[in-house]
């Protein structure tokens, strides 16, 4: 068997050596590396080209947009500038007006105070000018004929039982339109020559019973201004309550100040009817206890 194997080996001949690469040939790994480097360079070139294209496009677009925006915004910019100037002018004007209003407020406050003071003085002067006046209410229209002063003097003497006719400076109806049939007659405004005589007339009118002339009831009052009359009328309910308080003296003094003197002798003065009513109800009003059945 050994001989045969040897013979076979001789037949085959010597072993062929492996083939070596030809000179100048490139290996597969080198080719792959070269391809990778080429791809990288191509990617870099493409990225550079893309960046350049984007940059140029942006420049073109931004330039066109800037022109469009400038064309659109230029009128708006001019309007904004004009509005800024207008707003600045308005702010200056508002500042001036604020200063003027501050000055006007001070002036108005001063004038208001002065008007209030002058109003009080005018009311006081008007009230003093009526100190000698009285009002005669309820005399039928036309009773005085053409001599109202003489008529009222005789009327007062007859109604109040005076020793003689009072000296009157003048007497006339109030200046409202003449009433129609069925309406209340206009009061007489009478100016008495002497203040003392005027006080006597009012005292007798207050102490006398109901006064009548030709079947009509006649009343005699002081002649007050409208504001004073309203202030005095506000004490009507208080005076009504005071009439039912035994031992209490009271009087309504000019212009509208209520004096209340309880049995203790201490006088209380009120210019507010609400406070006066509270005082009467809480301090003076007697509690009536019903009799037991």
C-alpha cells in the first residue's frame, strides 16, 4: 500500500504554489475605503452646495421681501410717526388741561364758598326786609275794591279788636295770577309801619280764636321767605307733640330754631326737627297707662 501511494504522488507531480496578486492590482478593502472617502467628499460637496444655494436663495428672497416689506411699511411708518407727534401733542394738551382743571377746581371751591356766604346774607337781608310784614290769608277776592291798604287796616281792627286802625305802609295781594271761581283767594302781604305794632297784631291773632270775615275763615301769619317757611314748617309735627307734654314751654324763633324748656328749667335748642322729635319722644313724652278695667 505504501508503494502505491507513493506512485500516485509521483504521478501527480509537485504541488503548485498559490497565485500572488498581479502588480498594480487594488485590493477589495482598499477599494471600499476609497469609495467611503469618495462618498464623504461628495457629501461635503453636496452640503456645501446646499448651503450656498440656501444662502443665495435666502438673500434673494430676503431682498425681495425687504423691498415688499419696505414698500408696505413705509406708509405705516409715516403714519406711526405722525401718530407719535399727535400723541405727544395730546399729552401736552392733557397736561395743560390738568393744570387748568386744578386751578379751576380751586377757583370753583372758592366761588362756591363765596356764593354760599352771599346766599346766606341775601336770605338774611330778605328776611330782615320782611320783619314788619304780615300775611292775611283767606280774604275773598275783590273785597278790597281799589284801596287795599285802607281795607286791610279796617279789617285788622275789626278782626282783632284793636283800639284803632293800625298804620300800614302798604297792602297788596301776592303777585300770582288772579284765581278763577272756586279757587283759593290770594293772600295779602301787609307792611306794618312799626315793628312793635306788627308784634301786637301777631300776638292777638295767635291768642284769638278762629277769625272770620263774611263767613270765610281768615288767618294771619308772619311773612317769611320761602326757605325760612319750609324750615319752620318742618317743626310742625314736633310742636304738635309738644302741645301734649304738660309743663313744657316751647317757641320757634327766627329763622327756624326751636327752644324747648322742660319743667326742670333747662332750655334746649334745636335746628334739626329730627333731633327735636327724638328729644321729645325720649325725654318729654309721658307714657299714658291705660286704666284697668
